[in-house]
C-alpha cells in the first residue's frame, strides 16, 4: 500500500488552510508522506492512496473530478456535509481510524452526459451528484425515454437525473427519493412539474436515460451545479453510467441515518428514544 496522502483544502476559508497545515504535520508524524494539491495536479496523483479534502461537498466533487477514482476522505467545512462527513472537531480521532485501516471504501457510480444535436454527439463530461436540465423564466417541456422506451412528457422547470450520492441534494429538494449507499439505481425527478402527476422514477444504473428538449425557451444542462451548455429545441441529453467511480472513505463510526436526522433536522418525534442501540 502506498503511504502517501494527498491534501486538498478550501483555502478561501482560513480555518481550512490552518487545519491543512496541522493535518500535514500530523500525518508526517505518523510516518506518512504528504502531497499537496499543486503536486497532485502536476502528476503526483498516482502516488497517493487517498486524498483528504478539507471543505464542503462542493470541494469534494471538484476533487473527485480533478483526481478521478482516488479515494477521498472529507473533513467538513461546509453547511451539510454528506460527502465530507468528518466534522472538524473530530478530525484527529477520525484520521487515527483511517491510519490504522479502520474504514471501508464506498464505490459510488457516476453519470456521463452527452448532448445529441443534429446528429452530432457533444460530450459534456461526468457528474457525481446529478445531471440537470433547468429552464429559465419560462416553462420547458422534457420528454423522458428509458432504454429507448417513451415514459412521459413533463412540463415544468426541468428534470433531474441523480445518483444515490446526489439524492440528498437537488433530487431530495425537488421531492425525489433518498437512495442510500449500495443502491445501484438512478433517480429521475421532474422539477416543479405543471401536473398533479409528477411521480419520480428509480431505474437501474445500467439504464440509458434520454431527455428530449421539446421547447425553444431558454434551458441549459447542468452537471453537479456547473452549467455546461445552452440547450436548443430538439436536443437530446443522453445520460449513462459513467466510467469513473466516486470513491468515498467511510469510517465505522459514520452513521448516514444519524447524519440525515441531524443535518436536516429530520426529527418526526424529537423526544423519541430508540428501543435498541444502533
């Protein structure tokens, strides 16, 4: 096993920059080689066994895009933190768990997006959370096809295709399902559909999802919150399973369900006491 560890920090946040320096010293004292972001970008990515990311979920996604398929260990400096799940106050304990190998690597699928326009295939890249068609101030109409079979036409603000990792982001906010780790599926969720029939779908991750833009009104394609291209009437957005994986280091102490309750204040009965430990 390679002993080198990369560090990527949100240097726009002074507390993250300070912790990056402290973390580097801590890792070196444990006998590990530390590789900074500049060195990773210059080609040292293959020399590290993991990258520790000090920031929010946005920085986690940027790091995953920049350094694909490398396991990421996230220390949260954001607001929610479902990808960067280690809280700042617990970083030493969590790093110690990592150093002794007390962790699992969760491999999450990604999504590839291609725009088909007048017979041309325009590759748009890959997403960790979601591929989104978003309208402007006017309603758009999106036809949905799954494995070449027509599903329905959805008038509204757009459409979301989400991975399980992305299901707690825009997908959930739009009324879609939460898919937990290990679910090998993709959620398809209409955004503010102008119809009482707006049921989301969950399909196999091997499915080919095609979204046909049936309107000339303003709309754009967005991958993980990053606009990539303005869509034209008749454009087809083809979404398939990506070739890369989002690899997240998960410690035994991490509890998705506890985090979900806490981070979203998801307490139906706040005074309820579980009948058994978990």
